[in-house]
C-alpha cells in the first residue's frame, strides 16, 4: 500500500488492524504518516503523531524526518524548523537525512540562503553532506540564476573531493554552458575526469556542443578523444556536432582520426543505439 501511494488504502488497512485487535508499532505508524504526508494531508499526519504519543509509542527520528518532508511539500519552513527543534529536544541527533529534508523544505519555500546556512550548520555539528545536500542547493540556486552561489558551492564540493553523481554533473554543466561560464565548465570536466569517471553522456554532449559553438574546436576534439581513450563509446550527439564543425572548418583529417579510434573501440566493445556506430 505504501509503495502504491494510496493513502486511503493505507488508512483502511490501519483501521482494520485496530478493529482486529492488533496494536500498531512504530513502523506501522511511520508508514501511515508517510502516506498522509505524500498526499499533502499534513494536519492528519500530525494528528496521528499525537495519537502515537498518547499510546506511548514514541516518535523516532524517521517520524520526524517524514514530517519535515511533508512540510516541505506544502512549503511550511517555519513549522518544519519547529519539528526539527522538537526532534533535538527529545534527545535525537539530526543526521544527514534530517538536514536534507529541512534544507529541501527551505529551498522549496524560497529561502535558499537559509538552506545554505543549514548546510553550514551541518558542518559545525560534524554531520556529513551528501549528494542530496549539494544537489538540492545547486538546483535551487540554478533556478534563481545565482551564478556566484552555484560556482561557490561547486568550489566547496571540489575542495571536499566530493564525487558528483551524474544528475548533479548534468545540472552543473548545463548551467555553466547556458550562463557562458566556459571556465567553470572546463573545471567541471577536468574534475570529473580526474576523479576517474567518464563524464555522463549528457555532460559530454553539453560541453562539446558549447565548445564547438564557442569556436573551441580543438578543445572539443580533446574532450571527445578523452572519452575514447577511456574505452567508452561516445554519444551520437557529440559526434554529430563535431563532425559538422570539422567539415565546416575543413579539418577532415581530425575527423578521420576520431573515426579510426572509434572503429578500434567497436571492435572490442558492443555499441548500443544511443552511441555512435561506425560501419
């Protein structure tokens, strides 16, 4: 029932348990609280938590995290912070998941600077930031068009040697390219490659396209070659854009070099439909 997102079915099942004499435990209560929050029935979720308390079933950290997530859905950051404070008063130490839920709530409510302050509070309390923390804040700053803040946060991630997930790298590359921040796009590319990862296909597509349109064909060539040298198939869009600009610049010899490398790669690795296939 919980996975289906059917809050009504969860409630019916919950009541049926009580009717048959089964006492719900903390796990059962948390499932119902979660279902109510996801359906934006926040008042009902809080009422159920009060029932838990009366029955001496003490809310745990998962209960509080779920309530904060729910308040984020309805953009009630002040109430979410009250839940956060209650959590601490009751002897729980906020973990990364709790902070992430609260940061997300602040960002959804439009207080991205408040979300950033919460991240710094995490650091002071030695609570580790993860990809969700960074991704949430980067997405919020991107939506507001705050170049300086996005660059600063990316700098923090690099300083901490944080390994970006593909979705975060895509957001950053798209923002840097669309904002004309080619120097930051280069930093992102070099950082991901240095970490031993081949940049996600969408990242390479965005970067190579931006380089070509910015007149940096040699740099685009070098990035494409890096993908090949890692033994991975490049995405078709990256090759198509390079091919077009090579021909316009009458640099077919460089195009031939890449095609040759790609043929060598395909002789040992199968290509799927999304990758370039050279006959």
